[in-house]
C-alpha cells in the first residue's frame, strides 16, 4: 500500500513481510481497497490475512499494528464507526477495530452472501451474486432480515444508496429497491 502526497510523491508505504511470496503466488493485497476506520487503516486481500495500520504512519515492510487470519477478500468494504464490513469469499464479515488497533470478529454472514457491502438505513446491504439476491443484514448479528431478488448481477456488483432506495446494477440494467 502506498501513501502519496498531493503531487503524487511517495511519502509512506506498507507491505507484509510475506510480500515477495504473496506477489509470486498472486496473493497480494490488491483485491480489496483499504478502509479508513478512525485512526486506523484496515486492509485485506487474496492471502486471507487482514492487517490494521496506523493511518499516520503505514509502517513499511511488516509494520502493521495487528494482523489476523480473516478471509480471502475481493471488492470494497463498508465502515460504520469502528466496524468494517468485509466482502469475504465465504460470507461477509463484520470486524471491530478497538482503540489499540486489535481486530475482533463480530459475525459472518452465510457463505453465499459475498458481495461488496454498503451501510445505510439500519442495514448492511450486500449481494448473493450467484443467486442475484440483495440482502439487508442486521449490522449487530449478520442475520439476513430482508431479501429481494434483483436478477443476474456481475460478481463485483456493488449496491449504492440514495435516500431510502438501494440501487443495484444488474446485467439487465438497474434494480431499485425501496427500503422503507
């Protein structure tokens, strides 16, 4: 991960100590973007390891604050307070980052619910991309409390929120779901 200034000059970086082997095996961090969680940066990727970094000092090689085996992650995360919702290949996960930068797994959604999440309207909205179903997850438990069939979607389709609507890009166009 690189930190650049306004003129695109490198000012800081982070790589796990396993970066060379990860790169050689295509297990790099590039499959999921970093997420700002308070003063921390959360990042995960193809290897299954998640990292917490200081946003003010990324740490160079092996300079993470904490790391944990979490999941293989592809897509974008969503953040609400100190909780990051991670699009894992075996079910979206909620992870809380405490004041010392330690990760705490809160819950895991069912294995088919793997899409990039968004948070709004009291729900975590994400897709079962294989079934073409939008799920509204309870942010405290991960239970699916709302399900709407939206049709075929790309594996990287990400819902968007607009007022009380969830907009879902589908292979046929756009599905609009009113939440309340």
